[in-house]
C-alpha cells in the first residue's frame, strides 16, 4: 500500500490458520482453465491452514499479471473493482487472446536483477516495493506448481510470522532485518539477513559461523551509528525486542588474550565501564523524578541538567543521544531532532507535534508513574506510555543532539504491527493510534463499569450531553481525555418515518474535507430502462474533487428526473460495463476524461429484482480484424429489469424488444417528422411506443413455441460461454442475467445501432473551457463542509428503531464541547475502490485568535479562542513523500522546523504552506469571557 500516506506494504496480512503444501506430480501441460483451478484450490487450502513459519514466495507483479490474463483473471476482477481504473487499459486483453507467459521473471524486483554473476541466494528485494503494484505473495504450494509449469525465478521465499501483542495476526515478512557486521579483528564488513523475530542466539550462531569464531569467545555489540550502546547477550530475546533497526551496524569482538585490546573501549577510544547497558526498567527513573515545582509553575521548560537523579536514570536508555551527558546548560530544551530509522519521517513529524504540546510536556516531565495502568486489557501494559514519556524527556533535556527513537519504535511495532517494517505511513494514523494507546495506558479507571446508553427521547440537549459525558468519563479518565477530547452532537433522521436520534460522542481530532472550487464538465448519456425514449447525452458541471452523488444530483436536474425515478450510473469500457458507480462517495477523480459514462433511467415502481444486461455482438467478420469472427462486441450494453418472479426466455425477449424499440427505424422516422412539423413530442413518442410494442408482440406471435425470433444467447460475466435458451426456459429470480444479442443483416435493417455506438466521451480536451483559478480555501470552509447535513452511504446504513429496518439516514454533526487541544486533520488523501488521490490545495488557517465560538452549540461560558502551536506537513504525492513538522516554543515565542534530525528556526510567516496536513491548536486562556469577547484583535476562523 502507499503512503496516505498510509499502511505498510512490507507485510501482507492474512487471516489466522496453517499450511504446508505437498508437491504435485508432474503432468501434461494444463489448459488455462485447469491452471486457474489448480492455483485457486492451492490458495484456498493455504489460507485454511496458516501457521507461523509457513513459506510464501515473492513474484513480480508484471509476470504474475501476464499469467492472470492468460488464465482469464482480468475481466471479472475489473467488474468487481479489484483493479484500478488506470490498470484496466493495460490489462484489458481477454483471456482468449492472451499468450502463455514465459518463464517466471523476478529480475525487475531484486537488487542486481540483471547481474548474471549474482548468486540466487544473495539476491535481495529492491527497497520500497509495494504489494500488488510491484509484487504479489503466493503460498509455497502455488510457487512450486507455477515453477513446475514455467521454471524461471529467482526464488524469493519469505516466512510467515506472528505479529502483535494485543491482537495477534499473521504477516509475511517481506523485508527481513538487514544488519551490517563489523569484525573488529580486521575491520572487515559483512551483511547479515535475519528475521526480526529471530533470537539473539540465532544471530550469534550466524555471526560465528560466518566469521569463523567460537561463540564463547565472541562478543556482539549494538553498534548503532558506529557507537557502542548495548552488549548483546545470547538469549531467546528477539532482534526486534533488542531494538535492532534495519541497516544498522553491529560489532563483533574477540575476547581471548590475543584480540582483546579494543574490548571495553568506545568508538573514540575511551574506556567503557563493563556494566549492563540495558534500558532501565525502574518506573521511578522512567516515569518518576522530581516534580519540577520550583520555577515550573508558569513554564513547562525542562529544568533537567546532567547529574540530577532523573537525568542519570535516563542516561542508560537506549535511544542514541548523549545530550544529557553534555555540560551545555545554557542550551534550550525541545530543540532536539529525531533520527530517521528508515522512512520514519511520518512518526517523527507526529511525535514532534505531540512533544511540543504544552499540557503533555508538563504532564510527562512530572511523576506520572501512579497513573500507569498495567491491567487495562485495551492498553499496552503501560509500556507505550513509558516509552513515549522517556522519549519526551530526552527531547526536552538540554542539548540539540538528534535522538534515535529506537525504543519507542520497538514498543510501537509490538503493539501496532501495522507500523512495523520500513515503508512510509500516515502521520495522522500514527497520531490516532498513539493518542488512543496513551489514553488506555494512563486510564485512571481500573475497572470499567457497564453502562447502557439511553436514547435522547426528546430530552434537552444539555441533559443528554451531560449524561453522555458522565458515562464516558466513568470508563475513560486520563490526561488524554482531560486535554485532547471534545464532544460532538450527532443527529440522525430517518428518511421514511422521520424518527430523530440524537447522540453525543467524544472525539480526539476532527477530520475535515477539503471542498474544491474548481469544476469539470462531465457528459453522460442517459438511456431509458423501459425503452420509452432514445438515449440523450447531457453535459453537466460538477466540482473537480466532488463525488458520484454530486454528479447524479446534477444529472437528475439536467434530465428532469421525477421523484419516482432513479438513475443508475455506469462506466462503459471496450463495449462492456466496466463498473457501476453505485457508491455515492466514489471520487469523481476516478472517472477519466476518455471514459464513457451512461446512466439508465428507471421508474422505481417497475424495477424488478432481476437485472438483465444486454450485450451486442456483430456476427459478420470485421473488415479490419477478420480473425475476430463472431466474438466482437460493439455498442453500449443496455440494462433493464424483469418484474416476473421466475422470468422465462419469452420474458427476456419481450424485455429486449422493448428496450430496443426506440432504435427502430420507423420510430426514428416519426421522430424526425414530428420535429420538422412541430407535433407534440409526447403524443408521437406514446404512439411510437405503442407501435413498437405491437411490432414486438407480432414478432413474438410469429415465432414457434420453442424458438426465439431474436438471436439471444445467455453468457457469463467473462463472455467465455454462449448458451442458447428457449421460450419456456425458466430462470431463478434475483439473479443478474447477461444475454448477447447477435446482430445480423436483419437487425441492422430494422434497428439503427448508431445510437448505441456513438457515445460521447466524458470530456473532450479540445472543447475544454478555460481553467478556473482555484479560490482560496479557508479552515472555515473545511469546517462548514464537515458539519454539513448529508445522507449516510449505502454501506453505512442506520437501523431505525421505529421502522425496524436499516435506512440511509440523514446525518448532521455539530460541535458541542471543544477540548483544550484541538487537532484538525485536513483530508488530503482520498481513497476509493478504484483510485487514490492527494489534494494539494492550499488551506488558509490563522495562527492566532482562532475563534470557534460560533461552531460550539453548548453555552458553557468557556472561551473558544485558539492559537496554533504545531503543524505536521506532508510533501510529495502518494507512494512516498516526506513528512516534516513546524512547532512553536511557547516560552520563546518562536517557530522551528523539524525535519528528522535537522532543526532550524523559521519565521512565522513561512509556516503556512499547501503541505499542512495536521494542525494543532491550544486554547488561549483568558481572565473572563467578557474580556475574550472584547479583545479587539480576535477574529473568526478564515
């Protein structure tokens, strides 16, 4: 997956079970259908038998997609949305035309893939590959069968591991841990690859075998940044638990009398005390320490200096900074950077914003050990809070040496395996997990009571809101709730019975949509599902970053859609319905300019539960492609519904004849005459419809009881089978029936197919209007878009207690109570089933005096004036990008730019960019509400 920059593509998550496949016996070459069935069965069997240690193999996507096309896995996946709208233009070849792929070729995904001298067991995957896009993972049995059929390679086996502490899940470790070994005896360098789940003992065994040294004479050091940190002792402790990172150094020393001169010396030659350098586990030294009361009441700047009890307790923590060992007492705290441990800029950005949150700094610099909740089953046994608190203290110690957050990342990976590995992720996802994890680790409630939620039942909002917040606090009480959680009012209205449901729910951040002011023109051809009128194209203007619901609304207005009618939007590609755009929140950006859009117009009351899709096939040989005899589809498929409970073959032909009736040449002639002579079109169309129905009935009556007059064949969703049927053939109700109509000379004489073929593209570049300049988007407009009333999506239906059914209710959010710290998440990344997109629009946001009073419904007398103090930025697009942070030192009243290890001062005027992704605001404390209202410099959000 790509950066959202979101989930880690270093792993593939699989459901819980275990399997080792036996080799199949060699056999004669299989047909594509047989290959597909064998591989499908092997995959299914593997997923039923998952267990730790199972082997999976990495295969290049480019080769695997060729094999999928060969066996016919392409059209069906496009119809159900397993491929992106971009890839369908590449992978659209039918299985009947796809050639058998050559040998398996993985050279495009391995390092030195074209180097013929490279040994197969030395080849490693190229970094930053993404599952699905660059490679696929197949079970061992599938690999063995494919290799038996096609040979090739190289083989790239990967083991399945069990991840997570709270929720265990299986992952395939695509990228094992890479460690760079330095042998102090001769300064030679070696590279070692091991699973992060391997034990330190296994590491010792591999190092000793590689370097020819006895294990009892070898010492291994965590040599991160070419500096000795921790002596590694042979044990069952995993490399991940030992905080070893990808591509880091480890040091081998021999301890016999001949090669021990460098033992006990650091990288600069200074003597090291031979004491354990394991991280301290004392809750006093990690979460405790002085209360910092002297001089700390009005400032949260750390008073920690070398030599204090807290400082000495932190010195041994394995995060790679010597900031607390320096004597630079005059340097300010909070200006240390965070080293990038391998695409961890997303984590560093979010962490810098949090560790510069004043109330959290004050909390974690004091003794919070009494609030550690180790028994909470929803928490991380207090370990995540301890790791975060320790990291914050280091960052607020004096000095500016960058810190490597290895201990914190290790704890994070244990409790959130989605952040394991070394691919880019989303800083907002990390923030959400971290805030929730810190809350559960610091929850003051040890035993959560069961509370039954009550409906509002018309009670005053104030009473319901207070009750909901009291219930929430009875189960959730922590510094995160105190500082970061607010409350919003959620109103649901049933569209059928008008039942109103009001709830008050907590929130920790607000995810705001980015409304666009740029429009695009979209052309859609509207067909009538009952065959009452000819298709007609309509061109409408919609917001560029809008959704399908916006297009359907504009289209319904343009075509005069009645209240008892509905539109079904579909995308046509290569004379097939590529997909139905039935998801209202599908981004319009997924619709390309050269696509063809059609909409089928139905009266709701006549829509049956059996959908009939009519495809057209020209029987004669194509002049340009004579080898495609009898299989070439042409024209836009037509869609209608059958109202019969068990439709028959005769019902299908009647429906097909009815849908085709507007295309009859006699109907077209009457239509042209009516236009020329100014006749009433409704009367003419009604007569044409009756005439067409009569002709269709006459055709049916003139046929035998067993044969159909139209040449219709039942087909499947891949057009691989064409089955004849008769009038008395009965079909199961509720299914999707696909029929192919063979057009002969007879049909071409009777019908004019030009209206099926000449479907306009969505947008013609040559007719494009001038680009509209993007107007400024304000934070206020984003808030307005977030709070606007809108219907729930079809996949998010609400169960109406009065109707006793799920309804697509109307939902309205309102802010009821705001927290001390409010985080705005600007939703720059949109994720549809077919497209992922980033919005780089500049959002204007105030740095001072953000007045949210008008958005807050409760009248609690509090001030809702806020000041910006941190920003998480994302630069670049999907699939990568880079995160940085801006943070303000409140005491100094100055902004700084945090770019991983690099920290630099920045002017406040420079922090507003189109890269802003997360905005952190803190409440401005005022003496009274009156003074806040009288502040002449206060302004509303804009």
